[in-house]
C-alpha cells in the first residue's frame, strides 16, 4: 500500500544539493564536505564569527587539502595546469551553487556559512556513517524512564515524544536487519575459511550490526526484560486521567487549540511506543537466521572434508614423492602376509524386506458415544451467538417498539442468556467510544441499533449483574 503523502524532500533541501556527490569526483567532494563541516560548521568546530567565516579561511583549508593529497579527476572546463588557488576557488563555488554553503557580503567582506537544514543533513549523514548497533537493554530503560516522567512532569508531551522517538529508532534499526543476512550468506562461499565465516556471523552481523547487548540474551539482564513494564505504562497513560492531561498539553503547545488534531497526534505517538511489542518477533527471526546460516556453514565444512580436490592433492603429493625418491627407499606400505582374501573383502549389504503396510482399522461409534457427540454439538450451537441471532431476538422482544431497557430483556433459554450477554459487551464498547467523542452509540457489528447508558439503573436478574442500558432502533 502506497503512502498517502510523500514527504517533500526538495521543498526542504536545495534542488541541486546532490549534484557534486553525483559527479566524477563525488568521493573527493564528500571528503571536502567532511573537512569543511568538521573544521568550520560541526559541533566540534571553533565558534564561528557572528557574521560567518571569511571566504578566504575556507579557501586556505581547501588549498591545504589539495597540496597534501590531490587525486581529483579533471572535469569539463578544467585544465591540468590550473593553479591550486584557482581550483580551490572552483570547488568552493560549486558547493555554494549546489546549496551546501551560503555566501553573503557583509560590508566589504565576503562570508560563508552553512544553512541550517544542510547542517542537520550533515549531522544525520555522520550518524549514519558512524552507525553502531543499538544497546536494546539501555534503550528500553531510557524509554521506561521517559514514560515515568510523563506522569509527573510539567511538560508531559515532550517526555512522551522523546519516548516515542527512541522507540521508533529502536524498532526501525532492528527491523532492517533482514537484508544483512542475505549479504553475509552471499559471502559464505568456498573461498572463505571456516574461521572467517564464524567471524563474519558473530562479529559483523551480531556484534556490529544487530544489537550491542546480544550476549546478554541468555543472562539475567535480558534486553527485553523491561518491555512489559513499558507497555503497561503506555496503557496506564492511554486509559487514565493522564490522557486528558496530555490532550490538553498537545492542544495548547502543538496544534493551536485543535483537540481533534491533538487526539490524532497523541494516538500516533502512543502507537509508536506500542510497536515495541514487535521486538520479540525480530529476535525470533534472528534465531531463524542463525540456524539457517549454521546449516549453510556446516554444509560448507562438510564439502571441504569430502571434496575430491583434497584427495587429488594428496595423491599428487604421493606420486611426486615416489618420483623424487631413490629406488632403494621405495617399499610397499603394508605388513607381511596375504593382502587380498575373501575374509578381508567388504561384506555386501543385505537389503531388509519392507515393512508390510496395513490399513488402520475403522472404529464404529456406539449409540451412547454418538448420542454424547450430538449433545455436545447442540450445546455448542446453543452457546454460539451470531449477528443474525441478535437481530431475531431483538425483533421478537421489541416488536414495534423503538426502545427497550436491558433490564426488560427476557431470558428463557441458554441462547437468550448468551444474546443478552453479547449485547452487554457491545453496549460497553459503544458507550466507551461515545465517551471519547468517536461514536454515536452504534457498534459496527450491529449497525441497526444504538446503545446508551441508563444512568442510575442496574440489572440484577439472577443471571447477570451489570449497569442498565437502552437499546434503540436507528433504522
């Protein structure tokens, strides 16, 4: 299913931003961007002047890079004899034209800065390149701590957004691991030694890509030990007074007073945290992947042990040894005595006759067993309630009336009891939706009738003890 809305990437980033990274010198442009970001615009760079860095400072850094290592390829309009300062000027100009840098004139000086969105993109790319596997246990404890702060913080929405952001990153990073399995299995070929295969599986796949605390899965501090506590906190927030508190906060701070948008945003945030329930599925898939790779590796080892190439190598070495040795040194590698005899030959295999097949004897039920089976079927049918059974019961009870109280519903059989019990469950679900402003008392399974609570009334007819409610025909 396609997404309803495509994120407008080039409404946020400059349209020609990736042009230098698609050119012949894309590797060198990325090295240049990394140098400028780290030295002038990154979090570890020196504090820039208020107006921005002088253009000459960036040119000096580029010229120094070209003097130390100059593997750039010539592109259109370039001459192999161009001075380094001219080439540095051209490279900087292309970065400015593509949108990576912003050039401005302040008084008599020309200053260069990096736009905010480009700075964010560079930071994201750095995190992507320096990827490390997520410590699942630490992430779960951090999410739980953020959810606990939601209950007491004066800014509960910020804490809930932080928990949802961490949960989304954790689920997304673990969900993308299936592709890595196929890459590793393609690398397990006959040219890879057994030691290299084991190192690829456990070091690259698990230790560097999947999860940092994989070794703790069999220990007391299981990475998912806090998952049930996190999901319990989410349910407590969603089903208690905290929900109204969060709705009011989102409406005030995020949606400009629109409670419908605030409700949608809150549901989306809670749903991202509930997705943590899928983490066990990813761990189960990891076990399946390991079993499959283990079978592949064992087959590879078995092939190496039985491959004819090893036997051919040994035979060739023996022949070469015989050829290179003196005639007096050659002797038959066997003891004295008869070498071939009937007693020393391999005994032929005897095939055992197949086990005779016999059909299973047919069992005939006794009259008592057949009667019991029919009684169980009748009891099961009497307790099964479908939508048509509810319609037939309400038409028989209500007749031409448009409304009836649950306390007036007659119970004359087990089928009637099950129908009234099912109506009570539907009324509870319909009134809960109405209380949240998401329905008019109609439930999807029974669209012709609406349910409404009868305030102050109670049903106690010897079979059921529950709040009373109205059932009204709507069409």
